[in-house]
C-alpha cells in the first residue's frame, strides 16, 4: 500500500512541476513514506532523517532549497516527536492526507515553521486525487480499494494510524482499473489493510463485496490477472471462495495471515478465530482451487507465549504447508493492548523460536518451488533481470522467474518452461510457441 501511496503522491505533485529523480542530492523535495508496524521501522526513519539533513544542508550551501517531508504511518503516530527530534523537517503528513500535498507545499514555502497534517479528514482522499494516473512500467499495478481496520489485534497499530475500515465506491475502483488496463496493465493487485472486508457502494445501489468486484474486473474490464492483499480469515466469505473456483483471472496465490497456531495466543491477540477454524478455511479454499498456494504472517514471542504455544504454531505450519511466509519476533508498539500486557518473552527465547520457525518455512518454500520444476507456467514479465539479456517476471504463484528473452516481452505474459530453482527465484526458458516479436 505504501508503494501505491507513493505513486499517487507523485501524481498529486506532477501539476506543480515535480518529477521523480534518481537521488536525494538532485531532489527539490524528498518524501520519506513510512511504516509503523514494527519499532525498528520507526527508528530507521530517524536514522534516515539524520542522513537527509546533511543532504539538505549541502544543497542549501549551493543555494538550492529542499522540502523534506515525512509521510505515512510513522508520521501519523509520531508527528510531534518527528518535529521535536528533527526540526529541519518541513512537512509531516499522515496516510489519509496526501491528497493535500500541494496545499502543504505552498504553506511550507510561505511559513517559517513546519506543516503537520495528521488528522483523519472527513472527505475521502481518493475523491481529490488526479484522475490521470501515471502508467506503471512492467504491466503490473497496485490499486487500493479499502483502507483502515476495525479488528484491533492486540499487537497492531494499524487501526490507530490508518483509521476505521473504509471502502472505495466500486465505480471509482472500476474506473481506475480501466485506465490502468488502457495503459497496458495486465495484472492488478487490489490493496487494503483488510482487503477482503471490502464493501463498497456499487453502481446498482447495492453494496459490493470483493468477490463481485473481482468478477467485474475480470469479465467487464478485462484484467488478465487479479491478486489481493492483505486478507483476514474472518472476512473470507463464501462468494469469495467461489470466485477462486470460478475465475481463472484470480491468481492461485493467497496471503492469509494466521499469526499463531495456538488458540490461547490467538485469543490474546484478539484474532477472532481458532487454529482449527483456520485449518478448515484453508481446506475449503483448496477444495475450490486445488492449485492454490498460501502465504502467511507469523509472530513469535507474543506476550505470555509458552513453549507449548509455540509448538502449536509449528504444528499448524506442518499441517498447512506454505509456499511463502513472513515471520517476525513480537515487537511492542506503544498504545497497543499487548504492549501493556505482562509475560513478555525474553529476547533470546524469541530469537531461538524465530530461527526454528524460519528454518521450517524455508524448507516448505523450497519444496513448493521444487514442485514447479518441469511445469509450463504463464509468466508476466515486469522488467529486465540482473544479467544482460535476462528478463524477470512473476509466475501465477508470485514466484520470481528469470529467463533470457527480448525486452519486447516486458509487460506481456508468455509461457515459460520452469527448469531451475535458486535461493529466491526460479529459472526457465521461453517455450517454442512464445511470440518474441
């Protein structure tokens, strides 16, 4: 979502004459778009600001002004702290206010002090963004359809930094998707903090869920490949499971965070489901789409997590089998219920558990990737690879795939014979029937 937000900030600033440049040293304006999900991410912001202060001072010595802004969730949560620790910052703006950037830039140019915008405005920011969106390169694009969260997991700051759940009207999403399709986009990833909680106003006067929106994007707009992230187990409704069965455009890869395999920890996390309910949901999804690959999130060391709780998580991982996963040590976020809970797990215990969990997940990822060797898979080529003459793309299961091929295939889908598995990617060759013109 931060990638999408950064693209839209560029769109908002384009009428003012701004364009992207390669390095901060060449920039008249520098925006740090931030995430607050973990404490290390927040500290990296202050470290990066210290580096950018030197850039700003060097440009000032050359007579060149620099507007320095901090955007996103760290700005929302710690705006006053940013201005206290880094008074050379000119603009601080939360994730719901970047449509006001032109006004903030003008205010910063006029004012002696910094501009801070961290309210949750009444108006929908999407209603005030430019209709013309810069076409992403590589045939793939992000499209935000839902923001905010009402789940209030005990460890998470998102409800406080992104606000309550809000869905864009379906017609606005469709219009943006049509624009992207006309610009050559073949794959759209629908975004939301709880994207499968999407319930937008439909053009027929009814409320649309994610399944109906996906069907229209596939059948009427003609999007070749559709993904969505991040989903919540509690919002996986029957019609969305049916869409995975019925829509070949809906890619067979789903990120479905579970966080823990222990019912006791899941209750402490306020996740609203049990481990067995998650297992049953995965079973229904795989019945609907047998080739579905799953990704998930795991947190180890949540307050009061015992060795037995961790063993339950490892058991769930073994039962499900994941193609990919993101795993972290519990990170205390100020203001969340878990931060004030007792029973915090020692760091060395969290470290050991994380290493054990990641080792198993890595084996599962390698096993899944090995199973694709010998398959012929449609790959969307999104850009050049690291080696001369190499292209890089994504398989239907979101695996990175590298082949030798012409640049004319960038932004197109072509069949690839998968032949090799590397540490973080697959290798293959274009099939004979691929049109290389």
